[in-house]
C-alpha cells in the first residue's frame, strides 16, 4: 500500500475509474446482445412491431456506445467498429433487388 498522499489518491481514482469503465463496457455488451436478439426475432418474423423494437434497441446501443467513447472508456475507432457491427447485422434484411444487381 502506498504511503504518499498523491499515490493514495491515484489508487482511489484508478479504482473509481475502473468501476465506471467496467459498468460502461458491461452495459454496451448487454445492449448489443439485446439488439442482436431483436434482429434475430425480426429475421424470423419480419413485422412492424419487431422492426420498431430493433430500432429502439439500436438507438439505445448507439447512445451507450457514444457515451462510452465520450468518457474515453472506449477508443473512438472501437466505438465506430461496434456501431458498424450493429448496422451490418440488420442490413441483409433490407436489401433490394436493384442494390443486389448493381453489386454484382
């Protein structure tokens, strides 16, 4: 254990930040998992209610990811990568025949 006052304070601050970071990361993982579950539900039964749920869960996950990036819990590139994964999961269910033809 540290004896110097500034070292003691740094230990306390580091512990406080560790717990905050852990909370943000856990929340991001949970919201992403909930979103992927909603996308699977929408894929098996595409209707307006399921789409609304998917959009709500995506908004919640995006919000938490953005907050984690803002508080420097996640690096901005890591946050962007997570958001891209979320968008990519839903994209196949909205592909149009014109888009598929131009991609070929």
